[in-house]
């Protein structure tokens, strides 16, 4: 597992903060989250055992190098939102009688934990026992004056509420009270909030509103919706740091607070940027960049000088100039153009003999962006091809792309993937006998389905941790939350029949 280091200043000596490889002798305990407090003297971190979604929270004192006595458990899908001398978080009730691995996860509640106290003493902030299958999540603003409550019935669609906690109250006022859209607070300047939302904008937009007038009719567009998905916005040093996606490749921009484009931060090639965010008072931010033949590299961006410089790159003994990535577009069964990235050695002859791995996901509004993988490089070093198909169901082209691959449109996902495999064979990149296909989780369902619909498609299929029991999945752990994506087979006869087939 990766080790967490710190430096006193850029270029200074490195100091180990946290080494998750020491958590267990057999490596089965993982670091599953890190959460620094605003002062930067405490690090909250989460451990998970044996690949479980359940987390345990710990607090590390960065001055002494020791853990505090605080210990929290029965946490799932939650981080820490620091405020004052503690933090907010969400948790589920303790499972009864060993049911932690298969019982339905219901009745998530919001608590505040004060440092130095037992979890049993945590203050209950919000709970809704009448709606046990609505999940609740929490976040604080950087100034710790406001608290935002996110409520969702599944993996998409969020209601949003705000409370002015600096007044010592936890009374939540609705910002948008339905479950049809998704939202995220990008930051605030006093009582003015900037909201990243797909409400009336399937490619997302940035709006602002006042605390005392939070309803959608009072929202003001700052960055309107465009033809490309607006992935994220962060307020740093009086600027809006903005990340777009254009044909599944990142674009970074700096806007003024009133939404005027000021500059583009150039990226090395086709690929994916992570980060490019920070706190209001920061004068610099860091971001990483990666692509199929470009190992993760960290850059430092000086906001005032508008200069981006290399900070750190991965040291890997491979000549990446010998590899190339191209993006093609192929037609699916219904004529929709689907993008696919294809990476291999330069000069590779397309004679149908190259071993090829085709990967996709196709669900939950998750985009499969270009990224570096040493295991994929091993394929390409052996004169193979690695291909990723950006099929519908993901978020590559906004919410419309997602909706075209969910619920009763799910067959589009399978058709898109089958068409990708057929394209690779037809264009002589590979052959059926040399083609392998892979996907995990929702992608495991994808692979399991296409090899049943088209047994001749490939030579090797790798459906990893696939969602396969489609008629009973809502009955176990957090499976009920996937019904917004797949549909609940008990909801109607027609939906049951669609999922069954």
C-alpha cells in the first residue's frame, strides 16, 4: 500500500506520517480514507479489514506522531467533516448477530464526535427512522460556519439542506428538496454559496445563492452549462479552479468569481487530471496527471503567477516514447458513436495477431478515464493492445450518457461493448482467439452478460466481483441503493421481466 509522507517545505526532507503496511502482517487491513483538520495538526484516517466497506476511524496527532485514544466503528461510505474540536460523520446502527456482511444497511444517521470522548457519547445531529433507506451524508464549509446535509435514495439523485452551525444550531433548511438531481458545494464566501449541480443542466453548471434565499428559483448562473461536462469547481484564492471533460480527456481552466474565463492550464497529452483544488486562502494548488502511457505525475500550479511546474514524477524504467494512444469512435447497434482508447507500441502492425484486452464499466455515472497501470503496460510491452470503451451508462458525456445506459436502457451498455469487441476484430487489431475482455463490479455484470449474449465474442472473459444475482441484489447490504441504476425487480412485473431477461 502507498505510504503517506509530509515535508516542511517543497523540496525538504520527507517524513513518514502513516504507513498502512504496518496495519497487519498479512496486508488485509487497508487505509481507506484520510481527513486533515483545518489547522493541519490532526489527521483522521480510516481502516477497513478484508476488503469490507465497513470503516473504523482513528485520529493521528501530527505534532507528536502518536494516535489519540479516539476510536469509532460501524461507519460506511462516510468521511470526516471537521469542525471545532471534533468532526461530523455518518454511521449505521451496529448489525445484530453477525449480520455485518449481508444485512441491509439502513438507518444511516449523522453524529458529531468531540475529540477525547467515547463514541457512545457522540451527539446525534440528524436521523430519519421513518425513511430507513434514505442515506444521509454531511460536509462543512472551510470556515466551519455552515453544515450541508446530503440525502439520497440510491447512487444518484440528492436532496440538499444547509444549517448555520456557527450560531450553535443544527436546523437544516432545504436548498433543493427532491431526489432527481445531484449537487456538490464548491465553496462559500461568507453567506454566498457556490453550487455544482446538474439541476436543469445534464452537463452540469455552477450557480450561486444566498443563505437566506437558497431555493432554485433564486440561483444565479456563474458558469452555465456547456457542450462538455463540468466535472468540478473549487474556490481558491479568489478564483474558480475548473475541470471539464472533453471526449473523456481532462481540461483545466481558471475563471473569475463572476464566471469569466481567465486562462487554461495546459496538460501534457490526452489524459486525466486529479486534484486542482484547495482552500480559499491557498496561493498554490497541486494536481496529478496520468494517461495510459504516462505514469502519474504531480504538478504545482501557482495561481497568482499562472505558472504550472513539474513537482514529482513516477520513476519507472520504461521508454514511454515508444508507445502511442489514439481515440477512435465506432458505431453501436443503434448507431450511437462510442469513443474508445487504444494503446500499444508505435509501429504495431494491425494484422489480427495482437493479444488484446478490452475493458469497460458502463454504469453509475462513472467515467472510465485514461490512467496509467503497470499491469496494462506488461500487455503492451509484450506487443499487445489495451483498449477501453467509454460505453453508455458512465458519465463521460454527462447525465444523458448515464441515463442512456440505466434501468430499461441497460441493453445499450451491452450492445456498446459487443460493438467495441466486433470493431477491434473487424479492423484487424486482433482476432476472436486473441481477444480478452474484463470488467469489475458493475463491469463484472457487463462481462457476465455479454458472454451469455455473444459466447463467440472472445477467447477469455474476466468478470470480477460482478453483480450477478439481479433478482435478489436489493436484499443484501447496500444493494437496495442500486435500484436507481438497475431498477427493483419487485417494483413491477414489467421491470422484473426486463431484469430477468
